C-alpha cells in the first residue's frame, strides 16, 4: 500500500513537469506567431505605401506632361514649374527641366510612413522632345470644290451652254448660269450673287441638291435679287441659306518650288534626262517656252535617294501605239520653267502620285487625254494614282481645256481656268476665275490627303513627342 501511494505521488509530479513544459512551448510558439504576424503586417503596410507612392509619382509625371502640352510656349524654361498636388493617399509633386529642346519631366509621390519616420517617396521621369511641324489648315477644303476666287463685284463666273457641274462648287464672288447649264453637285456656295438665265438651274424639283448657301441672293433673267434663294429662282436644295463660309484660294510658291522641285531646274535627274531639260538658263523666267509633255519619243528621268536608293522623283514616258495609250510614270514634285502642252490625240495613262508645276500656261486640246485609268471614267482611284497640275502663267488664260479633252486629276491656275467644247474634268479645280462652256462636264472625285507640293495653307504648330526609352524610375 505504501509503495502504491508513493508511485502515485511520483506520477503527479511528472504530470506537473509535463504540463509546465507544454505551457512553456505554447507560450514560445504564441510569441513567435505574434512576432511573425506583426512583422508581416509591417512589411505589407510598407509595400502598400511604396505602391501608393509610385502611383502618385506617375500621376505627378502625367501632370507635368499635361502642363507642358498645354503651355503656349513649350520651349520656355518656365513652362513646367514646380507644383505639388494633394490627393487622399498623399501628394504628387511635378517639375521639369529643359535641355536644348528636350524636357525631363519628373513626378515624385509621397505617402505617410506606416512605421513612422520619413515619408515613403518614389520618383519617376520621362523625356519629351519639342519640335515644330505643319498642320493642314481648314482652308484646304477648297480642294473639295470647283473653286473660283474672284471677289464679289469682280466679274461673274460663267457656266453656259449645256454645262453640267456634278461637283461641289464654291464661288467667292458672283455666279452666272445661262442657257441650259445645270449644277447637280451636292453643294453650291456663293459669296456674292447668283444669276440664272434661260433654263439654267441649281438642282431640280425632283432631285434637289443637298445645300445651297448664297450670300447675295438669286435672280432670274435680270429680275430683282431675292434672298434667301428659293425654288422660285430655280434653286432647288434641301437646305438653303446665306452663309457660304470663308474659304480663300491657297497661295502658290513658284520661286520656292523652282528651287526645290526634285527633279527641277536646280535639281537634276540622278539618272536619265528630260528632253531639253526643265530649264535652260537657271532663272525663273519661263525661258523653256511651250513644252510637249507627251512627245513621240520616250524619256526617263529619275531622282533617287543617295543613301537608300529609293526613287523620290520621277517622270518617265513611254508613247502608246494607235489606240493604245502611252504610260506616264510620276513621283514627287517637279517643275518646268515654261508652259506644258498636250494636244492632237495625245493619250496618256499616268501611274503614281506627283505634283507638276509649269511656270507658264497649261493647255490640253483636240482630244488630248491625261487620265488615271485607261477608260478615263469613274473607276479611277485617286488614292492610288493622282496628278496635280499647277499653271503659273501670269496671263489670264492660265489653264485651258478644250475640244473633247479629258483630265483626271487636280488643277490649279494662278490666274484663270477655261473649259469648253465637250472638255471633261474629273477632280477639283482652283483658280482666280473659272469659265466653263459648251457642254463641259465636271465630275466629283475625293482626293483624300493632299499631295506634297500642292498649293495649300498650313499652320506652324509645336510637336511634342515622347523620347523612346526616356522613362525611368
């Protein structure tokens, strides 16, 4: 009995020791867990703070970019001043420094340190280059029209004798229609007055055009002008108003293109030649006289880039045979110091996109055809093949199409444009004054992007571009 009681006392002591050991182990484990949890929580808070600081830094950098892009003078040294913006999570500071024409834009984000001590900050930066460029002016919409630039009172643009104008028409001055002339294009805009004689009309009662904007009013056969115009004056349009807008004729830089056309008078062909050359005395004076653009013999003139070898300017002519048209390959902007003539059944289909300047008159007569497709019809795609002809002649008759001639392209005359006797033009015409008579036909063809070298108005703008690889943290 005594031995059994002793053993029981010994077991109680062992159990107490075991219990104390277990409690100690659990206490250590709990302390370790608490320490681990506390450490992880602190690490997570720090990581979150760094992410917030980075987001604020990027916001600051974007603020700097917005300030620069909105600046009236992006090359001014104070265009991006130091500035701090407060957000819910912290602050974003932005600033910029200019070196030559490149900005370094910086954004710094700052948030409260969850562990106390200095704030958590991050900084990012990017490089933005400042340059200048040209932006097309809204005035270039003149290339969507037959455009006459003579001001009101300076003479009436004449459409007569079975003429059909199936193209938007913009007349800055006065417009006169007679005999059976008809306008069927969707838009007519006249800054002066519109006079209709005989059976001439704008649209028809059954097929009105989309819009007629006639500022000075309309009249029939010498009657009084009425404004706004109406069907009573044979002006049939879905919308009739008195506000044509303010388009003007783009200026032409003959001297500039004389010097810089490639090929041209001062920039020779890299290979081949043009018969007689583009000039013969090195002076802009129309000394080449009248030039046959489509002679009976072939020629080939090309200008290539000295580094890449790519063709940057070209005019190549292969005469046709009988009813088969010749082929005119064109590229770039070219200049002839004289007039251009195509006549007597000249028939060329051109390929490529180019602007050709003539310092003199341009004439097409007696079944001459210069077209973007062999059929000279509506299958022509101006986005693939487009030729713009610029006539710099100081004489009144600067650009003349007559006697069944056909042109597919864009035409510009420093002075006046004359079209008569079954001549047909597919595309816009821009001139000081236009005269279209005797069954002339004009069809609308959208040009899309203007060709380099075409007379046009541009606005000088500042261009801001991110520098590739310029982002950093």
